[in-house]
C-alpha cells in the first residue's frame, strides 16, 4: 500500500469523483471486499466500524459498474458530449432509497452517527449516484470540474481553490511530482552549462 497508485484518496472534492479515482492507470483499487469497505468508510458513506456482512462480489461489481458510468458521464459532460447509456445507469442508481442515519452516543457520551439499519448496497450506490446528479446539474460546480495536469494522471477533481486555478488533483501527490521534475530539469540544465 505504499504506492500512491494504490492508496485510496479522498481529495477529489466529491464522493462521486472519489469513486472514479479508485481506478488509476489500470490499477483497480476496489479489488477486494475489504478495500471496498475501507473506501465506503473513508468516503463517509458508512461510519467507521460499520459491519458490512452482505458485502460480497455483487457489491464490488455494482460499485465498479457505477464508477464506470459516472466516469463516462462526467468526462462526456466536460467534453460537451452526451453519454446516454451512462446517464441512464447513473439515474437508475440515483432513484434508489438513501440509507437511514441516526445519532447515538459513543462511549464518551459524544453524539456520533450510525446507520439506522443494515448497510444496503443499493442505498449506498444511490448516495454516490445522487452526488453525481447534483454535481452535473449544478452549473457552478460543473464549471469547476478539472482533470489533473500531472504527468500520467487522469484524475478528475472539483477545483475549490480561491482563484479556481488549481492544476493538480493533489498538491501533495501530482503537484509534488511536478515540482521535483522541474527541479531535476533545472539541475540537468545547470549541469550541462
């Protein structure tokens, strides 16, 4: 898990874009039920420690299918194209019921959230799909959609920077790679001089 390509990241600005980011450079990050459970908790779809006994191959397949549809739809919208089959798939997932939440006291007496019932795959898919619908139907948000300018990075993200001039999905990952590469180029030029 030391490779940035395999680390789950939640820096895209939207849960639907964080799902899209789970496959980069043909590296499948949702390759096991345990990884999907980690992603679900990291994305805030389920509180940490939520039991997911029903999570199996069908969950993986459903989240991967939704990821493909969301990615196809978002990239098409950014490019000014249509993706009707992806739109239909996202809309079908978005039409599902949302998971119920409730506030409970933890061991120290603080309020924390937990699911009101068992975690259901279709309800969690609906949260992600509705996020994509909200993103793509909000003109201001849609106009802040960007693709990372980092070498070999195709991540999509929502540019929430003050001047809306963010270039990389993550300053710590792709931005740092660019700064290191720029430094090496300058050092190589100086060495040849």
